[in-house]
């Protein structure tokens, strides 16, 4: 048997995707059968090099195990970040137990350690991916709202004055407007005219533009098979309720839900007045490979959102990639994270370090000085359409 381990070759693209579809969706009923190209066009269209972006184990020219490693560029508080998105972690049914999943994951991690990746994100079972350095993090608000809430707030005859129009790939002007609105966020994934439609249409979603007459009032992204709004972006925050009613009318739903990153205090402050309720949850599982860059970027996002107590602290983090002894200094909205030789105030292992920095609860956070406890968790979360 000939064994190959490495990046999948371009000539195996169709075979790779067919194999992944079989691994993940072989039990689907014909009328609802899923496929990766339909679910995630932003990753599996040929123009995005899905073969090159998959680390595989092949037996005699047949893909038996694969893990997608999709490079993503992002900006947080003006700082550039490199992300490795992990997806389609799978092994064919006849090869389970051979360690192929572990080999593919480790190939991905080795690449990210070498190429300057700041952090990696994925979705999946927490304990399964803890072996590879991933932990749940990224607090966000999950809002729920229904027409009963709205009628109590603005009257029993409440009705939207907006109309929705599905955005198509050829709607270049509208797509440009979605990029402009999206880029107002404190943390954004790089989107451009060449890939924005495929991003908005991923996860079996439909993007819509909202109008009042001929005036563009915002956009939203609906999942086809749930009440979840993956993105909602009004031009003006005071139009949000009108936009939500437009969404309900478009989706023929009486209630909807959506998540809001903690740095978006404008939307959160608006929604608490009208929503049925809200929860706090984690948005993501991540592996931080460069704590200095990650902390500086997302603590800066937080410092530009809420007032942080000024101070300085040294952390010694035994990270997944390397040990990092870093000094974190906050002065007003100015955040600096630098390497240092100073004695550590707190020493922490990798998974607990992720929790300390960016999760809802951390035991080690309780050991920080009071001023530093106000810094964490940092304001990090990933919008639904940007997930892998």
C-alpha cells in the first residue's frame, strides 16, 4: 500500500470533496442531502484552492483522512492578525482508529506554528480538540426577540416600513455596501468584492438588502433552516427594530435570534430595551499561538469600548507553540504587549491561559491583581458567516 501524507494535490480536488461529503453526510435523506460546496462555497469553490488547503492522508491515491486549514486575514483595533481556520476534520469509515485524524491535525498545527499564525479557530467537541490545544472562548450576547415584545414596546399595530430584496452575485453595488457596513466593526475578517457573496451565502444562508422606498437601510443574512440571523447590519442603529420586523416578514417567522459581540455596545444597548431576553455564551473554540499579538489586539478592542483600570502585569504563559513571558500595559486606550525578562506575576499553562484571556470563567483570573481582572476576558468573538 502506498501512503501519502501532506497537502492534497489539485488533481484530487473532486475526489477530496466527494470523500468529505460521504464522510459527513452519508446518512442524509436524499431530499435534504447536504454537500460541502453548497454549505461553504467560500471554502470549496475551485478558485479558493480547497485541495491545497486540506492536509490529507491517502492510501493508494484515495483520500482516507483530511483536515482543512483555511488561511484568514483579520483586523482588530487596527492590528492585523493571521488566522488558521480548521474545518472538515474527517476520516473515512473504513480507516477510523488508524490515527489519521491526529496526523492531519498535527500537520495543520505544524504549518501554523511555522507560518506566523496568531490563532486558530474551529467548531467541535470541546474535549476532543483540547488534545490539540483548543478551548472555548469569545463571550458574546445572544438576543431573542419576537413580535409580542415589539408590540408591547411600540404598539399593537407595529409593522415594518422596510422591504427586503435578496442579494445576488451580480449585485456588485449592494455587495460593496455590505462590506462598508461590516467594516465599521472593531474586529473584521478581510472581505473583498471577489469573495464577499460566497461568505454571505455560506452556511446555507441567504443575504438580503433592506430598503425604505429606494433608500438602502442595511442588510441581513438569514439561515434557511432556522430562526437564526447570522448577520444584521442597519445603516442607522435606530432602524434596528424596523429591520428586525422586515426580517421576520421575509422569513415568515414570529421570532428571531442573533448574537452580538461585546464590543458592539451600540447594538447591545439598543437590544436590551426591546428583546425578550438574552444570554451570554462562547462564540468559538480557539488555539492561541501568539499570545502577545492576540492579547494586544483584542484588549485594545476592549479598551476602546469600555474604561479599563490602568496598570501593568507580567504573565508567563506555557503556550502550545512556545513559552511567552509578556508584559501587558494599559494606559487609557493605549495597550502594549511586549516580551520581557521581568519576573512573572502569574504563571499559567496553555488551556488555562486561553480561559484567563478570553473565556467567561478562569480560575487563574482570580489570582490577578484587581486592576488586571478588569481587562479580561478580552472582547473577541467571530461572526457566524466568518466561521469555518
